[in-house]
């Protein structure tokens, strides 16, 4: 029932369950994050992610593509995907980094999108979810851990009640 916060302690799970039972989870989220971001197209998403990259990770590898992906449906497993694609073109091996973010995040608060983008950008330098990876995430977005938790609450709300932000 609360699959997005399985790894959290029972006290936190009980608090979330109480918010659901009292029908106050949406109220909590809307009070913290009242507005959605304006980055609804792949082009605007690309520009947004590149701005984050250029501000916080100038020396990281280039990104060839950033887009919303309707095929990302298992949100427990992934909110976004970073891929490294190698292709042979002529006699050379060409490598490209791509970031794909679930299309469900077209209409969410900007901090949620920033957290997901920070996570995927961190994969440019750190492939595994270790201490260095999360240090880089919090360098890009200092509130990373709180935002990750709130995104999980948003997904729980969506699963129980449907859309929170008008599409």
C-alpha cells in the first residue's frame, strides 16, 4: 500500500498512513508545492536540465538528448533513466548520454523535476547509488533527500487518489 516508502521506518509510515486516512496528504503536498513547472515540452526540459548541468557539472560528459518518456511506467523502479549509448558510425565509436524522465512529471512542482534531474545528472559521474553519488545529488540540489521523500509522497497520493495537479 505504501510501496514508495517501503525502506522507511514504521513511525514515518504511520504518519503517512494517518495523512492518507485523514485525507490530508494532498493538502500537505499542495501547501509545500502549490505550483507546477512550465517545462512541458522535450525542448524546454532539455534546456532546463542543461542549465542545471552547466551550473553544477561543467566538466561532465555532454548530454545528447533529454526528453519525457511515456514508456517509464514502473515508478517504483525508476522516475527517470540515464543511458549511455555507443554506436559505430563509419569507423568510429560514438558515445552519447541521454536522460529520459517519466512523462508523469510533465505537471509537477519544479522542485520535484529538479530532484529527478539532479539524480540523473549525478549518474553522468557516478554510476552506482553510493555515498559519492548522493553527495553529488546534494551538491546539485541541497534539499535532495527531502524532495525525494516528497516525490515518494506525491506518488503515493497519485496511486490512492489520482491527479493532484491539473493536467
